[in-house]
């Protein structure tokens, strides 16, 4: 053996001896490196195979809160709600201070129909992200669905206080106040929403409806006419305009508005019914019956007073024939009183 080769072997042996007592990091092993790449794929913002990578990552490391959150979010996005919610909850148990995970969980719970749990998740998220107006609006909408109107108003009031230039917050506050029978406040909030975002057709449509309810018909027509000008494909705005014209007793313009709403949304039960009422008032009985029938097919039940009015206008009894023979007297009927002598 040559002297040079001997020195090489000795050097290698010393190097191995020096490493023998050192700790080996997991990421320095082949398996650790592979798992690192898997986790990196899992946590990537986009790309194929992320769900599979996350499943492998959380199986290898059951206490990886970030991977659990990512897996839960990806599953929710692909409509795998039960499994996604389970992983989001596990992530929050491992690391409670994850407001964005709470946001995803709240949306998933709402989508699944678990509204009470969604409310709690939104409240927890807002405790950590109080500046997020979008979360407060989502919470308020959820509270309104649960018929907790006072709580919804409180959240929306906080939203406009924190973000007074949010037209969406003012519009939602307007709608919620009106539904809570606080019409004057609802109109005021609606006017603020329109002032901040003049091109919001929905906000103008709602404001017009509230103004109509307050018998401010000319102002209501102005807002609704602008709404349909801004968004001619907004069936609800055309329908609301029809309602106001009906209240103003302008039946022709009301009929036009309802027809336009139905052209945009054929299965619009209330539009069919109200158009039928307007056509009945105009004496257009054939079309009125067609729209009554369609509205009834779609589940609308006409009030008895409406049905009676239709019968009176459109189905009157035939006129009496003056040449027809008189009906035979009823023998049980009392005799007519004699006329006094003149």
C-alpha cells in the first residue's frame, strides 16, 4: 500500500469517527428531504397534487398545524366539506391563533348549513381581525338569516363606524334596518350607500323600495329608474319599479316594468302575479288569467279579495235577457205586499 493511499484511508476514518457522535437532522436524511418537498408542494399557493401532498404531510407529521389548515382549505374549496372542516378544526386545536383558518372554517360551516357554529367562528375571527369589514358583513348577513336582526344591526353599525366609506356596509345596514321596521333609519343609511357608490344598482333598488314603503313615491321612482338604467339586466330592480308604479296607480308603466322583469327572469312568481293584477285592473282579462295561472303554478296563493275582484271584472254573470220568460214563482215565498193606493 502506498503512503499516499494510507493517509487517505486514515483521513476518511477520522472523518467518520468525528461524525459518529453528531446528531443527524431529519431534513438531512433522504426521507426527511422527500417529506420536505412534499410539504412544500402542499403549502404552495397553486399547483396540482396539493391535496395528496398535504394528506401525506399530515400523516407523516400529525402535529403540523399549517399543513392541516392548508389541507382543510383545499378540501373546502373542492366541496369536501365534512373532511375539510375536520382538518380545519384540528389545525385550530394545534394552533388556536390562526384567524385566517377561522375565516375559512366560518365560510365552510355556513355553506354546510351550520349557521350557529359559523357565527361563533366569525366572531372568533373578528376578535383577532377587527378591521376586516368583509367578515363583519358576512357575519351580519348570517345573523339576519337567523332572524337576529338587532345583533345584525349592531355588527353593521360597528362596520360603518370602523369603515365609514364602505358603501357595502351602509347598504347592508340600510337593508337590515328596514327589515327591523326602522324604516327612516334604513332610508338614511341607504342614501349614504348611494352617495358613496352612485353606480350600485342594488343599493338604489332597495332604497327605492324603502322610499315607496314610506309613501315617497316620486323619490322612489327616481331611484328605481336610475337602478334599471345602471343595470338593465336587474330583474329585481324592474320588479321593484313595477311595485312603485302600481302604488302610484300608473298601471301601464307598472305592466311594462313587470314584463321587463319577466323577460329577464321567466320564473319570477311575484312578477307574474302582480302583472296579472295590473292587467286585470286594465281589463286585459285573457293575459291576466295566463299570468295568474303561471303564478299559481309557481306557488303563489292569491288573496281571496284578489280572486273576488277578478271574478267581478273578468267573469261577470251574463246579462239578463229582457225577453226571457220569468222564473216560476216559489210557492214557499211570502206574497208580495200590496202597493199603497195612489
